[in-house]
C-alpha cells in the first residue's frame, strides 16, 4: 500500500495539512478530539503509526498507548478514549497518543517509547509484552483497560465478566432452558475466559437441573466464530440457549442459526456482551450486557489523576459493573 500523504489525510479529515503535521508530530496546539480523529484516519489510510512521535511530554501529560487496530473500533473504544481525555483535561492533565502497529513491534518503535516521559500511562486492551515491559520499568502509574492478559505491576480496569456471564446463564435457566451452551474463545482474552468461567460456575450451581455445553474456538484470525464447530455442536446436542462471549460472536451465531433454518429466539435463545450498536438494530434485537463506556473513561482518568497527585503507585483490579439489557433474542420456554 502506498504511503498516504499529509494532504490526503488532511482532505479526509477536512482539516489543513499543517494541522495534520502538528497532530502527527506531537505538537501541543491541537485539540485532543482533533488529534484522535487525525491519528485514527492516518492509520486507516495506511500511515506507518510507528513513525508517530514518542512524546517527550511534561509532568502534566499522560500517554495513552494503543494499537491502530483498536482505534478503528469507534463503536467500542472511542467513547471510552474520549471520556478519558475530557476527564483528564478537567484535572489539568493532557493526554497524548502512542499508536503502534501490532505487526511492526521493532527496536525503533521500542526506542521511541523508552525515550518518552510522562506522569502516567493508560494502556488500551491488547499490548505486546515488550511494550508493557518498558512501561512498567518506568515506575509510573500504569492502567490497563480491559486487559488481554494479567499484569501484576499495573492497575487493571475490568468489566464484570464473571458476574455478568453468571447472571446471563441464570436468566436463561429461570426462563426454562436446561441445555445451555457457551460460545467463545478462552485464549482470546482474559475477558472471554472470565465469561466462560462465570457460565460454568452458574451451571455447576444448578447442576441437578441443567446440562452445559462449551463451544470453544481459536480466535487467532479474529473471526469471532468457528462456523463448522458451531454447526457440529448444534446438530449433535439439544441446545436451546447460548451465552456468547461478546455481541459479535452472538451476531455470528444468529447468522449461522439462520442458515440452519433455526430461529432466534423461537428455537434458540441468545445473550451477548458489550452492547454494540449493531445489536440494537438487528432482528431480533440482541439481549446483552452494557459496558458503561463514558463512566469507565471517567473512572480511569480520575484514578490516574489521583495517582499522580498522591505520588503513589498502587496495583489493583477495579471491576466495572455491566448491567443486563433484555431485548428480543431470548425467551421463556415450557419447563
């Protein structure tokens, strides 16, 4: 892919070439919202994000570390990142970006990160170990939002994965379902694994009433589905309800069930997790758990601001409650 020019990025964003240059070179006279939009568009057009400046920022700056792929997920991550930025601003803190390409973690990129200086780091989801090692070595407050793996030397902001999956399973049992499956990928992330554990815990609590099935696939290709495995499970087991590791998996499951001439929720009830926009506008509307994105961003920023102010680094896990939203994709059946 041909490297995009500053003019192309500026045209796509509806701004001047000079503004794009300032945003990509780490200058401070660019608003957080505009910088975020320019960086995301640049990455989308194929700009080498490893060339972004590793900011030698001041003591009132916080560095947000994220892959370009994560920034593409506007529905999921943009509200959280925007909320973090605006809340930090209210605490007189400026958020800068360190955006990397997951396929280009090289010495030059790591050198830029080593040379950066700031008061704290906020890491979004998936961060390769070499990057995390550098951040932790700086001995500054480091927060990981929705960690893919466990980091003992960073504060982790997590969703109520275990509890939510437990409640989803319990809801289906109360609706009369006895053959319930979990559909997801344990190796994909800590969140998915915890949701599976919550499902299994609820099934164990009700073991005299129900029979559990686990449809676990490898998600290395980020397809969020294994249709062949799913079809086999549905053909050979009397499954009437499915708890999915997230909404994308749930929507893929619904598509496959449609191809099998099975209707949701008449034949199979489905509950997802994440409350992405698509789930509200499909038919049937998807039951799910809402991630309070704005509140999470605020709590992350407040935690970072307090850590900087107190000059203390405390490692902990903070779990954010996700509330259940029942729509049309699950129903009560005859007991």
